C-alpha cells in the first residue's frame, strides 16, 4: 500500500532499487542532486540532469516532459552520499508555464521496479515557484528513508542549486536549460506543410506549443482553460528563496528564509483569485445549469469563489484532516504576511534609492523638477504598498472565512474553551493526535487567530514563565485592550505586576492540565503537583474539588523529594520494561498511566538532588509518558547558574499573557502567543473536570 505523505513527513524504504515516477500539469525538468550529511553538494559532478543524465546509481531523463521515470540504486551510491534530492524545474521556452501555481500540482511516487507504490507526495500549495525540491531520500542509522519536502524557489533552478551549496549554480542552471532546449528541438517534429486541412489556409504546427496562429473566436472559447487554473500565481508575490515549510522548533511552523524580492502582482480586473492552500483538496462545485455563452468581445464571467469547508485537507480521518487544515491556514498566513512585508520593504528601499538619485545631483536638489521627482517617487511607493496590502487583504478575507467554518468543527482537543463542543464532551475513547496549547496571531491581522497545535504525546515539556522581567510589555493599545477584555486582568498602561502574572500562570497550568485529562481516556492520564510554598491551592481548587487531584500537594522540601522520587522510579522501571519487553513484570504499585507533573514555585524547596531528578524527568520522562509543566520565574531559576540552562532550553516557553516571543524559523515571524484560558466567569473547566472524575469512577466500578 502506498504511503501518502504530507509535507515534512518521512517513510522508511525497505529496498534500495526504486523508481521515482513524476506526473505534472505541464513539461518539467527532472534532476537529482547527491549531497552529504548536511545536504551540501561537492560540485557539479554531484548533479544528474538532462545534460549529464547518468551518475553512479542514478539515471534521469534527457528532456522536459509532463511524465518522468527516474531510476535510483541506493546501494550503488558512494558512501559519502547521504541525501538524494529530486528536483523539478520549469523549462524556459517550452510551453506557457512560468510558475508551478499555474497548473495542476506535480505528483511524485516512489515505487518498486515493478511499479508497486511505496510512497507518494503531491506538491500542493505551490504558487510563484519555478523550481522545487520535491522529495529526498536520506540515510538514517544505516537505512534509507524518503521525506516529502516541497521546498520551492521563485528564482528558479539557480537559486535552488545555490541553496544546496553549489558555487557554480548559475553556470550549471544555464547548462541544464541549454541541454533541455537541445532535447526539445530533437523531440518536436517540424511543422506540417501550409494549408494542412485548415479552412482558413493557415498552417497548423503539430506541437501545440509552437502554434502561433490566431484561432477563430469559437476555437478560442473552446480551447481557453478555466480561469480558476491560474491558482495562486494570480496574486502571489515573486518571492526569492525557498518558500516551503518545515517543522518549527517553538510551535507550528516551518525552516526557509524570509521571502525577499519583487512586489506582488495584481490580477487583471475581474480575474478570479484561487485561495487554495497547502494540503487543500479541490472541492467540487455544485451542479449548475450551463451558463449562456458570453457575447463576442464581452469579458468572461468569473466563476463563483470556492467556499471554505471544514476538514478540506488530506488525512485518514476527520481529526487528521482538521489538523492538516489548521497547519495549512498557518502556512497560508505565514506566506501572505511574508509577501506583504517583503513587498513593503522593497517599496521602501526603492523609495530611498529614487530619493538618493534625485539628491545626488546638486543641480536637481531645488526647484520644481526636484519636487516633482520626489512626489513621483512617493506616489510609486504608496501605489506599491497599496497593491501589496490589497493582495494581503484578499488572503486574509479568505482565511477569516475559513476560520469561521473550521473553528466550530474542531474536536475538544483542538477547540477553544468557549466552543460548544465542551458542553457535550464525554470521556474520550482514545488519545487524540494533537493538543491545542493556545492561539497565534500576527500584528498585521489581530482578529485572525490560528490554533497552536502540538502533537501528542508531548516530546517537550512546558515552562510557563511567570516572572515580571520575562514579559516585555511592548504591545500597543489594542493588545492591552484584548488582554483586559479576555483575561479579566487589572492591567494598566504598564506591565502586569508579579501577583497578577502568578495568578494567570497557575490558571493557565490548570487549564492545560484539564484539557489533557479531558482528551485522554479515563484512567490513562493523571496529574501530580509540586508546591513547596503551598501558595497554589486557590488555583488548584478545580482539580481538588472534583477529585481529579486526590490530595493537596505536600509543602516543603519533603513534598518535593517524595513526588520526584516516585516519578523517577516510575521512569526507570518503565524504561527497563520497555527495553526488556516485559511490561507484565512491572510491580503492581507502578501507575502506567501518563503523568503530568506541575512544578510551582521553583526553585523554592529544591536542593541539588531534586534539581538533578527534575532534569532527568525532563530528558527521559516524555519517552515513557511523564511530562513536565513548570510554572516558574526564569530570573529566579538563574540562581542555580548554568546547571539549569539545559533544562530551560529543553522546554517550550509559553506566557500567561499575550506576548510576541514565539519565532518560527521558516520566515522568522514573531508570533504573538495567547494562553488557552477559559472566559472570565465561565465554569467550563470545572464542569469538564467533573466529567473526568465521573468517568474515572465508572471505570473503576
């Protein structure tokens, strides 16, 4: 069975001789690069392309085509080769395609020699790119895997090769284009003699790409492609550099540099705009009667815009489709804002250059000519910024409409606390694939919130930073107004005080613990708390009153040592059982349910031994179901010096109030994070915890 991959996903290969079959919506050039462990190319000899189609273990076609079959023998590759990257590029002078967004997305299939499918990937979401790294085969622990990459470049093949560390990138790209041109000239037959059956007496070339005649109006109407096929290229900016995503280290997000370059292009008046995003499946339009043919010379009527649909993404079930759709919305917003910022920066730099040109000549600094030149430069700048903002507003309008459809359809693990889905929530039957840790937004659009989803089980612990020095209150007035309205805090024009931050930090921790308890099956997730100072009891009331937390945490150093010792013993025993495949041999007092340890008031009550155990749980616990949630002040934790730096770096920092501290390494956006708190005065968290306790009692009975 073929494994259908999404961007960033990998799949193990159980054989070394495979074929890579490519299908595209138009002629494309296929090439392969052979990189080292870091993906760098030693030279042009590490590239198989139409001008040099054979390398050791690799063979690629000699010309551009809509379908390709590449032969790969991984066992024959030199030992220095660790990455085999499959490249697709649009040729110049062959067909009318200039961007991948103007045609159907390419599809790549890794198959056995007999055609049996092993893995497949469809490169959705491409727009202004003219070259792309489709997939890569890479070594890992002596075995080979295939990864779906989908990393595109608007500057073409030269930029792609340059990004892989090839010094002769421009020369090799020119050589490949020349080889493709020679292959195309050999493949395309000569035009037929004149008057070959054409009623108008014009000759019809046998290859449609060479047809320079003007067909009659009826032929044009019949041969015109649907307007929606323009895809994102109708409004996408010409971005320089990679535009494909990769997993973010501190949240959803992707690893390519920020897009830079030309201003966004605007579609002609009346032209439709296709807002389909990555992982989006085409939504069939409802059947409608055939519209009447437009009168000659009249503009064609644009098709109705595609309406957003919840779950309109690839996936095995609705939960996975919604998860992929949320990631697609995140990627769309990232790209759109990056394009807007890039276009604005370009307009600003162009304005500076034109003003410098005017002022460089002393004769032009004064007078009406200088004033007119400066006014013209400013008008160009305003037009470019307005044009970029119009393209951004179109994208934001579509994303906002999609968010209104997707948000109510999210399951409890993905939903906000004010979602109606919590009112009918019952004990889960299986663990979900991801969990909502909060919301993300960018300053260009404050009303659009993208759910911040992380996969379960958590691979990293969480650190809720409650220190007043850690939260730089630099948000403008609308940000403060949002915090006051949504969080119910007594915020003034200055930063919140320490007591306010601690209260909100504990509320955030309880809200996250309640969500984790609610989305796991009854009895398969438990919460433990360390509170040496005994100051967290008011915030822990929902957990204690519902019985989800059996007893209040024991204060002092003794309480810290008891909890850490018990969890360390559990991690050691479960690790040994897993390694020995002897889960039945665990002592009866070992709770195999996943554990969430909430640590409050750190480092109060912690000695060196307790700190060592805490670091051990942070490193080894997630693999065996023990997760760490710290509620602490980073400044106070510095008292231990560098011994806690590895702990700090290993945890994902979140804040109890909105703060722009999460940076995705895709384009470098600073995302504003908002904690997953319930609305002020709502009893939804307490009600959900009550149902969790009831489900536990029913399970025990």
